[in-house]
């Protein structure tokens, strides 16, 4: 971000920039982390850095225009995270249920009690798989997006 670059070029801390600009340190942190600043904050910063207002404002306008791409990227990232969580849970399921089966079958093989946790956890895994792989339409991101658009009164 340009604000952070300008601040570091001058050797200022966030606290020093906050004092010079009349903004809070938290506001400086938010701006440097990519949050869109208000016009007043931009004006304060441009006067402290002695630069043109349009150069800072233009950078923030470009960030706002790329937000639609980042929303799609966020949806894709959320999908990948769901897949990762499912695969981790599946691996844990196999290890734990195998361990329970070994304990059960070596101790008392007349009653197979390990079946009950396997069935319960297996059902939960099926529901998680439906969400991760979008088997059921009401578990996926597309369904969520449709519902949000419907409630906002927009058409897809």
C-alpha cells in the first residue's frame, strides 16, 4: 500500500504518522491493511506526505473496482477449505475407527460396539461431503448466493 510505503520512506512509525496527521493509530493500521479510508483521512495523509490528493484517492478507487474479482476468489477459497477439512476429517475417521475396531476385536469379539461410532461419525462425514462436493444443492455456495440475491430483491 502506498501509505505504508510513504511512511516507511520517511522513517516514521504508525504512531508518529497518526500524530502528524491527526488520525488515530488504529485508522493508520486499517488504511495500511487495505481498508478504504474516508475522504477526510486521505486529505490528512496527503497534507502530511505533501503529495497530490488524486494519487492516493486513485489507488483506493482501483482497489474498490477489483472487489468483484476478490469475491469470486473468496468463494473459491472457501470451497477449497471445505474440501481440505473434509479430507482431514476422512483421514481422522479412518485412523480412529480402525483403532477402535482393533481394540474391540482383540478384546471382546462377540459384540461389535465400534460399529456405533463408525455409523454416527460416518453420517456426519456424509453430510460434510455433501457440503464440500456440493452433492445437495442447498449445501453449496451457489445456493447461498442465490438466496442472498433473492432476499435483496436482485435477479441473477
